[in-house]
C-alpha cells in the first residue's frame, strides 16, 4: 500500500506461488539492499518495475514473469527452471553477472536489454524489435536472437550455440570466437573494433561492414557475404591468404589487402570497347585517339582513396598493343584508358608501337582475367574499319 516499504536487506525474498501481480502503489517503496529477490513456483507474474540487487528467476511449467516498467538489477541475474523473463516494451539493465540457464528465456518485444557484467547464456536471449547491449564478455552456448533490432558487444563474443541475425544489426567491437552456428538471415554485421580484430573462419554473412578504426580486420579463413560487403573510409580489411566470396555487392572506400594466394570472388560487371566517355559503340573507325576500353570490376578497387590502374593488352589479329586503364575516380571500380590509341591502316603492322594497325577491316579483341579471381574472365570483341594504304601490294 501507499507509504509501505519492503527492505531487502541481505536476505532472500522468494515470491513462490500461483499467478498474480506484484505492484508498488504510489508512495510505496522497495529497497533492494544487497539481498536477493526470487521468482519461483509455477505461476505467471506481472511485475512492476523496481531496482533490485540480485534477481533470480526459478519458474517452472513455462511460467512468465512480465515486467510492466523499466527494471534495474544492480547485482546479478540468474535464471533456472523453464520460465521466461519478459521485459515487453520496457528496459532491463543488469550491472552484475548474468547467468541464463538452459530451458529459460530472457526476452523483450521493443525494450532494451542492457548487460554491463559478463553474460553466460545456455538458454534463450532475444528481442523482437528491441535492442541489446553487452559491455563485458558475452558467452552464448544457447540461442541468441537479434530480431529486427541491434545488438552491440564491447568485449569478447564467444558463440558455441546458435546466433540468429534475422533482420537485425550486430556490432562487434572485440574478439569474435565462433564454434557454433551463425544464421545470417538478412541481417548486418558491423566490425567496429578500435584495435583490430579477426573474423571467424567459414562464416556466411548477409551484409558485412568493416568499420574498424585501429588496426586491420583480418580474415582467418573463408568468408562469404551474400548481400553487400563494405569497407568504410580509413579502414583496412586484410584477406590474408584466404578467400572473400562477395558475388553481389562490393563497396570499398578504405583499403583491402590481398596476401599471397588470397582471392576475391566478385564477377566483373562489364568489359568492352567504348567511346572515351564509356558509351557503347557499334564499330570503331580508323583515326587518332579512337580506341578506348572500359572495365567495370568493383573488386579491383583495393585502395578506396586512390585512383588505381590496370594494364591489359588488346589486338587486331596482326597487331597487339598495351592499354593502361585508369580508374575514373577513387573507389569507382571503373577503369578506362584516358587517352585513346590510334587506329590506322598499315601494310605491315608493328606490334607494341602504341598504335593499332591493320591491313583492312577486322575485329578488336582483348582478354581480361581478374588478378584476384582466376574464374573471373571476359573477352570482348568489336568490329573496326580502316582504310589500307594504297601503296600496299598485299595484306600485311
């Protein structure tokens, strides 16, 4: 009642029994002390928000304790049995160590689950649209659901259970050790360490964003990204000697390092003979500054802040010349020779003189092979017309 006080002291207050509600009237108070509040028995309980010290959920028969307003646990959170602690749309903040036992659930619909102390989960932790925050180590040997919200881990993330990204966002700021299952869903993983971090081997992500601000984020094995792979400005991703499989989106505004034997599986978008602006052409007519090729292959952009070059060869059948393709801008992944090569008629073409020469009309051809993916090739061909010198007595 109003004006009443319960002093938790140093003992244990056990609410053990049937379904009901536990509420504080206006003017009433619960003083946690350094004691423990326990919810046990088989009945589901509606619980008003309060500040506790140690809190234990020991419900049976899948009973649910539902918190009607925001709750602070200044000590430890322990769950045993088969019950559920549901914060609904309110927030739960735990300062001490949280031990979530097998068979139990800590869940939220749209509230925040905030853990300052270390978390050991053998049960089920998850949100539907709410957020989760882990400041100390998170050890998941059970099931962890992100829902559509976000989860941030500041210390180590150790997963030997199952982690469901669903449609949420997981931001990992320290070591990620994975011996369990990671179900990517259509979620996003952000690597946000300020001192470098490694990526567990053999994981498949949907969207993966590398945002480390200190040392590089480094592969420790095969990495697959089915959605979009992104490296932001001033960030380094080191593939080392492994494979990055990013067949769909690849965006690099930072630095991607590929070690000996490393590869990036990402198909080129196009490679063709074009105009100087990259527009498609149907045929190339003889003249000065007329031969251009344009390559679009995002993963050849390794230095996001630098305009890079690629060297290729092209030929007319009787003449072969070298083309230096320059990126059209930092991080565009589109490469084109800045100055077009001349196409001229010649009785006897000279290889490597910087001008394409041919005796009569024919076809340009070139072959592109991605230096970081041997399976990524393209061989464009384009017709050309040229007037042969009248002095030629026979084809060159």
